C-alpha cells in the first residue's frame, strides 16, 4: 500500500479558542523523526507558527494504519498545547 504523510488541514482544538493545523515538512529516517509545520490560531486569527519534531519510533513497520495517524495527531497536539499563549 502506498504511504503518504498525513496532513492536518482542519483546525484541531487545543483549548477553548486555540486550535492548530499541521503540514508535513520532512522526515529524518536515520533518527526516526518527522517534522511538521504547525500553525496556532486564536479563533480565526493565526497567532503563531513553529516546526514540531515528532518521534515515529512507535510506528513499527506499517505506517498505513489509522493508529499511526491517530498517534501522530496526538503528538502534534501535545506540541501545540505547549506553544506559549500570545
């Protein structure tokens, strides 16, 4: 099965009015990290942007399962929640 990195284009809620989106940037196979460009929003207004470094060690050999995308989303969400308030 063909693999493509998940994109999180629909705003995901962080807390209250804050939300995030994420677009795949790159993958470091040697270190098992992927990088996503994450945008933080307060309501409809973008208030921040950063690159999230996400470990993929949890994935095993099959990255096409729904569990992979779910864990990736959770790890990006934790990084977005740690982003400082504007």
